[in-house]
C-alpha cells in the first residue's frame, strides 16, 4: 500500500487523449473522463480512471476492458487537468495496465506511464508532444560542492538588512550545447497585507541549450548524463530535483517527471566531497564533453561504477564483483586487445613443436591463443599504478593480485575457494570494496580530464581524503598516524 510519504502527487482530475481534436474555445475534450493521478517520488506514474476513455477501434464497452492485454498496446499520450491545483499534465507514453468491466456499475481502467509533463499553463493545442528550447536543473543540495552561499546580514536598533553578492554566471560552449550556471534568489513570506515573517534563499541552476529543440526523451537522457556526472564529481548518489523545461516557442515552463531508481541519499556534506566546483570551474565544459563522449565509449567501464553508487541495496560480494568487472571492462576499452608479438609467437611455436601427437598440438595451440592477453591482476595493476597518488606501486600490484583472486573465487565458487566458513570474509571484502571503489573513482576522474593535482588533493589533503585514509591504513597502503 502506497503511503502519502511515498507520493509526489495524488490528485483527481479530468483526462482525455492528447491527439484528440476539440474546439479552440474549450479547455478540454468533451470525450474525457474523470480519474485520479498518482505519482510516486520514484517517478512511477499511475492513472486510474472512473470510466473508459473512448477509442474508435474499441467497439462495445466489454471489449474495451476484457479484450485488452497489459503492455501489448502502443503507448499513447493522455492529457489532463487536475482538480485541486488546476495544473496541466500530459502522460507522454501511457499504456493500459488493467481495469474491470461491470454491467450494473461503472467500468473503469488504469494506465501507467514512464514520463509525464506537469505545469501551471495550458499546453500547445497542436495535439503532439511539445518540444523544448531549454533544460534547467535545480542544484539545491549541492551547495557544499558549489561552494555556494553569499547571504550576509546586519542589524541596528532600527533596521535589519540582508545582502547577497552578485554572481556572474559561468557559461560553457560544448559540442553538446551551451551550459550555464546561474544564481537565483527566492523570498517567501511576503504575501498578504501584514509581513511578519520572511525567508530568503539563494539557489543555483544549471541550464542546457542547443540550436535544435529537445524531444521529451532527449530531456530525460540529458538529465541522466548530468545527474551521473554530478554523482562522480561529488561522490554522492544524491538525486537532483526533476528538470524544468521551456517550450521551444514561448516561455511556458513545465516539469518533466520520469521513473528513476534511488532517491533516498542525503545531500553531500563537506567531508564527503572528493573535490569542489572551484577546483574545476575553468575546465567544467571540457570535463562535461569528455564525460558525454567517454560514458558512451566505455559503456560498462563507467556504468558498473555508477551502479555501486545507486541507493539499491547490494550484497557485499556482488558489490565487489561489479567494481572489478567494471575496471576490467574499462581496461579492455582503453587499451584494447594486444596482438601477439613476434617473440611470443616464436615461443608458442617452439612449445607446440615439442608435442608429438597432432591432436595434442591442436589442443595446446588453442589453449595458447590468448597467451598474450594480460591477466585480470595485470589489468588492475596497470590501472592502479597509473593514478597520481602517493602509494607504493608494489603494494598496489599485490593488492591487484589479491582482488583478482577474490573476484575469481566469487565468480566460480560463490565465495572463498576453500569453502571454509570465515567470520572475517564479509568484513575483509567490505574493506576491499571501499578501497577499490576509491581507486575506481579516481580512475574515472582521471579519464575525463581531472588534473593530477586535484586527484592528489583528494588523496591526501582534503576532508574526504582524511576519511579514506582510515581504509588505506587498514588495507596496508599507509602507516597509522604517528608511526614512521
């Protein structure tokens, strides 16, 4: 059962097919029906109607419900007006998800959607899904990362003043569009005749524009690109608010809501941040462009890390496997397959010629096909030792070998190869998760263009580096404080 705490919206309204024509002087189609729209905080969208939306191909009412199967119909947009707030809504890709036919009481049906648009003003009357000229992200929650907040106040016996600094927005031209950080100020509590309480709040937004309009699916994709980038830059799975969009023709603003995973993480604190915006302000456009390009090029090499930053719960062993598989995929993409060198081929030929039987020669040659391919331990070692951090390379190589053995044990035995119960297994694996995740995170930052200096700062000087120092000492990379 859904509780009010889980809902973003729960409101009755009047709904009809978006592609259905109706007179220009009407605010809605006369063929609509009443119903109730529920949207969960996760973006799950459900519409339960009090009747059945008319369809030209549906026939009798009984066939409109009993003759339909869930998920087999082509998605179709449903438009509506909400009763209490008067807000306008479009369920972009509504599909039938159930209903009941009754002969002595009303027949009803239910729809679900993965995306919907919500706003205060009417949608264009062209019966298509709107397109948009601008996407805007509210960066509330990332104030510590942005190093944002300039409010100052002073008071005398007669006055109380609040001041804030002017902010000249940061603008970046990229191959994917124009990015701009902008500051806004919100003042609440000054409505009505008597003003006895007010609140002032600064907030930052990030807008994305480009020469051609955004389709609604593209808005979702662009938001995910930016959300994932902020996850890597802030080290937090904190979710931004739903994006706002501006119509291609006009200034009408709507919110795009869609299904997404997670949403329970708190905004990152200062001691959790690997870096701050000031450290990359001058190169943010280049970092964003590199992120867009390499996120697609590396695929699982980036996605596996992001999967461990979601709010979804995961077994310790699965977490470890995802990290190692992601690093292996990253290495294969970055360095590719290494061809067999002449010296290695000569060695293989010498070994094969020493085998007497032809069947045995074919067998051993098949086994040596991948002899030039680096082992998992070698792949991990090459990635770890490439990082600009002050950890002994021999220790990193030993750790890489240990991680490779553990991943193989988990993959082939489901746990320790010895099959013996170990009270420390989960604790040790959990510690490795922290250290591997730390090195994996640095690997991604290094790949998208973060400077070696910025990574070194995280590795030893800032608050987040101090937090991770505990794990590096526990794993044996660093000596405890106060020891030589």
